[in-house]
């Protein structure tokens, strides 16, 4: 099982130099995947969690592709209803090709109602729009849109792996039908154990293969064990986090993305703290694997 890292691409302290250092640290530590999130406008509901400015993930990842050589690059998650699907398909295919096949397109339906309003997109239709956009993108990548010629040549057109983010049954079904992977975000181990069973049932029902399981978990290392029965995966002592990773691997996870951002914008001014935590976990995981 491979490890990825969610890199903050927002906040006044996240400069060009800091983003490049994040990429070099992640690749240097041996992480397989670097991901970042997506917001188009920093409306008040977004700003409560993620202060601006917010660097566009396509632009930022394309730039980092030229400053890295091995690590995969992805979105966790791109908010699908915000962009015209043909544009998203073109940008994703271009980034995948120009990065040497290193791009992973993680997508989700979104949550920030005021951002939807500001963009003129109906919040209530975000699930249906996501399904429609995914369908159109797959048609474009497959060359199946009648009367339309893609900007890329046919041999350049195949899109990247698509991971469907979300923890609802709708997201699980969407991952089976329209994704190559399922990308749940933040959960207890009991919850994901049960959810993987539901994912398998949905795949059987649809007559589809089980998608890749690629969760994103919080990373919060503590000196003492966290005994809360509702403890989320990735929170606790190093031993607890490693046990979570072992259990996720046993459930069939091929990649686990670690999110070291604790939600305090002041953290962004001292990324070295996050780098130390990531280093401890990735080195311990590598040592366990031998």
C-alpha cells in the first residue's frame, strides 16, 4: 500500500517557495502521491476553513509537475459542478499527458453553498450535475461525443484515473459507475469497514469491478493514546496510526492520503511541523514493510 500527502494550496503563507518545498519534501520522503484541494472563490463559508488566496489546483499541479520527477499529482477533490465538463476533460487530459501519466483526478460534489451561489450553480443539483459532467467527460475521453472533435489528438486523449470523493451511498454508487477509485474523506475505522462492504455490494449489483480504494485520513500524532470510541483514522499515537494503516491495507486500500492540516491557519506559517509528522509516519511505515 502506497502513501500520499494532501498539501495545503491556500492561505497567505503558502507562497511559491513554500509550495515548491512541499513538493520536494513529499517526493524526498518517498510519498507516492501529492494531492491538493479546490475552491474557485473564497466565500465566507470557505474562508472559515480555508483562508485565501486559494491556488488553482490544475495550474499549481502543472507547475509542480515540472519541478518533480516521480511523485504522482492529484486533486482531493476537484469540485465537479464548478466547471464546464469539456473544459475539465481537456485540462485533466492535458495535465495527465504533460506530467508523463502522473495525474489523478479526484472529484466531488462540493459543500460550500455560498460559493455555489456566487458561481451561479444550483447547490441542490450538485449531485446530478456531477453525474452528468462525469458522463460527458468519459464520452470525450472515449471519443464518443458525436459531432465534436477534441482539442487533443486521439492518441493524446485518454483521461487520468478518476477517484470519486465522498462518504455517502450516492458517492459509493458513483465510484462504481463512473470512477476507477473511491476516495472517502475522514472516518472512523468501524465506519469504513462497513462502507467497503456496501461498496462491494453496489459493485455486484451493477455488475462492475470493485473500484480502487484510496482514502484520505487526517494525520494528528499524539503522545498518549486517543481512547475516544469515535476516534477518526489517523488520529492518535504513532502506533495507533500505523494500526489504522494496517487495517486500511487489509480492507484493500491501494493508496492512503495523509492530511496533516489541523484546521488552524497559523499552521501554514510553519510547515516544518507537518513535515516532521509526515516523516515519522512514512519512515515507520517503510520500516514495517521491510
